[in-house]
């Protein structure tokens, strides 16, 4: 088998909009394939945001073609963790990740990937203190990985640590400004807690990347509603409908904004422009 080829491992996580592609490339001519020999490790992430059912990123760990016995065992453990996570067997998945932490080399990629997997499971299960612990360890091992900062920022948002959420969400955006989810999460936290106008700008950046993103659209409309800017909210919804006219989430957002507006008019006793 050629040592210089690029191997692709594609896995779908439990949440249908989470698709993760691992690209693992060996050094040409090494004759072996191990974590320390990877020339390239990149993730292509399409992330949904901020639902209480945090999506599972364990599908990321579908590693293939590992030659040495140690690496083959790690590959098997990652596969087990992936399978158990998708099946909802979180305790078994965490046990597999813990074995990876015990068997892999300190500071290796396997270590921060395992901490990521454990942290994401705990985040999904609302064990935010444990999620924080493992995501912080992942960041310590790989501080330039934006998804780790993003998930830690989400964790802090859920426990109302606004300062921590802002720091790590901003870090995620700084490391990768192309992700709509990063801008969207940051925009909501900024707009709801600090500066509505700035939050709106950030959410518009998210929608500029994907105009039909229902989460960013919802949050932008909510910030407009807080500012009583109903016409601006309506324009955003119309633009999203052009991009994805059959999206039920967009239709629901339209209904919600209409309800909020009618309730405001009822309570204030006067129509709004």
C-alpha cells in the first residue's frame, strides 16, 4: 500500500447536519502511519449551533489504515467511541475515550481528540462542569483549534459565564472567521448581554455566509425585536425565504416574530411601524 497517499475518513454524527471529514496524510516513504507522522490534519465542519441537544462530534474519530499495533488499538477505540456515542451509550463512549487517554502518548493528537469527544458528550448531556474540564484540556494541547474554543464558549454561555463565553467565542472567530456558526453564537452573546447593535452586525456576518441559517436568523430577529425594529426583522426573514422557501424553521421564526409584534402592540396599546 502506497505510503504517500491521502486517506479520507468520512463519518456522520448523530445530528443530521453535522458532517465531519478527516483528512489524514502520511509522510511519503516513511513505511509507517502513526499520529506523530501525520503531515496534515484538517477538519471540514458544518455545525449547527446552540440547541440543548448538542450535536456529537465523535464521528470525527473514524480513523483508518493505522499500521502499528498501538495505533490499530487506538483506531478501534475511536471506532467504539463513535459507535457508542451515536447509539446514545455515552458512558461506554466515555470509557473508550478514557482508554485512549491512558494508552496514547502524552500531548499527542489522540489526547486532545479524546478530550474533545468527552467534552462534547458532557456538553450534550448538560454536565457543564465536566465539559469545561475536558474542553480546557483539549485547548491546552491544541490552542489553535477553533472548534475547541467554540464549544467551550458555548459551555460558558450555558452557565452564564458571559466573560468566558465572549473570550472563547471571539477566539474561535479570530482563528476561523469563515464559520457562520462562530459568528452567530458570538453575535447572540454580545447582542443579548452587551451591545445589541454589535450583536446584529455579527449575526449579519453569519447570515452573509449562509442566509438560510435558521439559528442566526432567529437570533437576529430576536435582537431586532428587542429594539422594536420589526421591518428589519421582516426583511431578514424574506431574504431567508428566498434562499430556502420550504424551510419549516424559517416559517416558525416568521410566526414567532409576528406573535411578538402583536403582543407588543397589544400591551403598549398602539401599533408599531
